[in-house]
């Protein structure tokens, strides 16, 4: 089994790429989905988060108020580190668990903080999505209705694209339309065997 780590900044197109890969029959493990599941009411991660951040980060129905938590952690590096400490080991454990159950030829792990958390080290190769900053901000605004300052804070909490690209085996440019992205994904998949042959010879 070859495990591909798919990553990129906020709004770079990870979900769009993952959806396409899934349509092609490729299994995708979604780190964001795991992150949401482990903070459901009653789960250990949510209890730990409440202990650290207080009841203010809960909605009235006891679910996590992601916006409230985001407002805190995207403006405070230490608090972000605290949250990451609670979340990352649990997410990693679940990714490992899911990978162990799979027998597919190719599996993709979609994780926004793939490199920042060191999950990249478990991957056979890394695909990084790039998108021109202006296009990225425009797409995030349209999708999330965030202010410029909120978008900037979220972008600052992630690696700079140039840093992320240093880890990339494949760079996908998602500044164009989805058809263009899909074409690049198809090409990357076609060339996958070739990349492994080259690597095996080293
Ligand atoms: P996040 O990290 O915030 O979860 P993401 O990397 O998963 O984001 P997407 O949700 O796939 O990114 O894309 C961000 C937004 O941009 C979405 O609304 C998506 O529909 C749109 N989008 C993505 N790629 C394209 C494209 N090539 N053309 C037009 N819109 C796009």
C-alpha cells in the first residue's frame, strides 16, 4: 500500500481534491473529519478542551463552538499549542488505526497540518496544493464569510507555502478551475508507479 499525504493551506482545495480522488475510487482518510469526531460531546478530547479553555467554547447544546475556539487559538500561539497537544496524538492514533484496516493499493491522507504535526513522516509521498494568495482569500471569503483579519490569522497559523513545498513530492496548482486541478491529479496518479521505481533504485 502506498500512502499519499495530501496537504495545503486553508482553502487550497484539499477537500475538492479528496472528493475527486474518492470519485475515482481511491480511499481518503480525512484528518479534519477525525478532528471533528473526536470533539463530539462525551469524547475525551472535548472534555480536555473544556478543562483548558472553559465552558465559553461550548454551544448551549454542549457541542463545541468551533468559531469561539478558533477566535481564541488563532490569536494566541500558546493556546494554539495547547489545543494541538490535545488533538494531534488522538488524530494520529486514529489515522494509524484506519490505515491498519485498509488493504488498498493507494490511500490518501488529507490533513491540513500534515507537515506541522509530523504526520508526513508516516507517508510514502506528499502532495501539496498551491493556490495564488488572492484566489485563496477570495475562495475562503466566499465559503466561510470570514473577515480579512480572520483569514490572515488562520493563514498565519499554518506553514508558509514555500516552506510546505520543500516537503512536496508533487505540487498541485489549484489557482485555475477544477478541471485543471483534476487533470493534475490524474497526471500525478499516472506517474505514481514511476516515482516509486525511481525511489526504489536509490
Ligand atoms: P480548508 O483547509 O479550509 O478545509 P480546503 O483546502 O479543503 O479548505 P476546499 O474546501 O476544497 O479547500 O476549497 C476551498 C473553497 O474553494 C471551496 O468553497 C471550494 O469549492 C472552492 N474551490 C476549490 N478549488 C476550486 C477551483 N479550482 N475553482 C473554484 N473554486 C474552487
